[in-house]
C-alpha cells in the first residue's frame, strides 16, 4: 500500500499543492493528514482505495468508534484517538500465528509510547493490524482498515476492529453474512496468540464496522448493530454469565442528505466526506466547524 507522502503527492495536482502550500504560509499553519488527503482525492472520494485512505485517519476513526463501540460512547474524541493502538502496518501480509508482541509489529505512525500524537494533527494516519488474512484451506481476505483499541481501567480491555467501506449494497450476498465471516476470521486468528485451548476467556472481542454508501431508502441514515445475545428457551430466566459477547457487527448506512443528529455524528461526517457534492471549500468548512475535524495545526517556523 502506498504510504502517506507518496499517495498525497501522487493524487494532488499542481493547483491542489499550491492551494495547500498557500494555506500553510498563512498563519504558519500546516495541513493535517485529513486536510491534505481530503483535498487531494475530493473528486473521487468514493473510489475504494481513496475511501480507505480517508478512513485511516485517527480523527475520522475516533468519531466512528464513538457511535459504534459501546465503551467509547461517553468519551471525548481525543481520548478515543489515544486508545487506538499501533500494530503491523496496513497492507502488510501477516500469517496467522504472529504474536502480538512480535518485534516486526510497529507503533502507530506519529504516536508516542502512550498512544498520544507527538505533534498534534501531524502524520495522523494509523498503521493498523495487518489487512491481509491467509489461512490454509480457508483462503484469503483483505480488510480495508484494521486496528486494535485498548481501554485502561480496572483491567485493560483490548478490542480488534475492522472498518469496511461498501459501495454496492447488493453484491450477490447479504452484507451481514460477509461481516459474520470477517468477525469469525478475526476470532480464529487469535488462537495461540491471544488465547489457547485452555484459556478461551482470553479471547478478545472483535468489531466489524461497515460503512454502506448506497443503501435502500428504508435503511438510509441508520446505524444497525448485530450481536450475540442469550435467550432462555426453557425454565426461569436467570442472569447468564459473560463469555458470549465476543463479536459485534455495526452497519452505518448513509442517506442522501446529511444526518445532523447529535446521537449519530458519524453519519453526517461520512456523508460530507464520501457523498456530498458541496464544493471542497464548503466541505472543509463543515468538517472543521460542525464536526470538529482539525484540518491544520500551528507550528513554529524555527522547528
């Protein structure tokens, strides 16, 4: 996969680079990753590879996680961003069985040992879990954006997350069926790395989050979650101990207009990024003023 500087230079035309450079000269402000990449691919934002580049930004991911992963619902975006952990670089093939602490696993680009950005807004694209999964006799799947998140508290919680962008809602199968397979693969890959046959409780929960761009009207501007829940078939219902809640599928279904609800900010944000036909200057303004996306950061000329 192309890294950030190569991809940005490749996509930006001369005029785009000049506009970006002009903005940086004013007030000594530099463009953040999302500021550069969104302008560079504005016209073709819905193309598969371009969507992945946009979704790899920590600011965008933190807003998606807030609306889709329960523990993050009450956190601010900065805290969520700091919970995103770095592991293998995106696009690097990794065979099942590689340990999470393998020396080849690398830290998030631009992130310090505690998960904080070294320079606010700079080089904020994540390097996540390996996006390619290969298991003998099961074939290969390639995830769009894959990473892990951790929450420190009484005990450190770790979740594995896959974010997929889906343009075609009717590809010949039901999207949730594919999402179930992706979750199952992320779980099976944990055997002998996160847990073994004697310690199934060490299995990490997985999330497969699907951003569906073109959906039927009855699903427009909805967020739908699929989970495993117990149901009592016979006898008096009792509280069933934890242990079954190991996978969650979430579908963010974009509509034909911007969703402005405070309970689903990610829908409006993704609409502006992927579907809106507003001029780029207007998109940029809404991303900054409505959704709090940092498009530039101040820097010291002497640095």
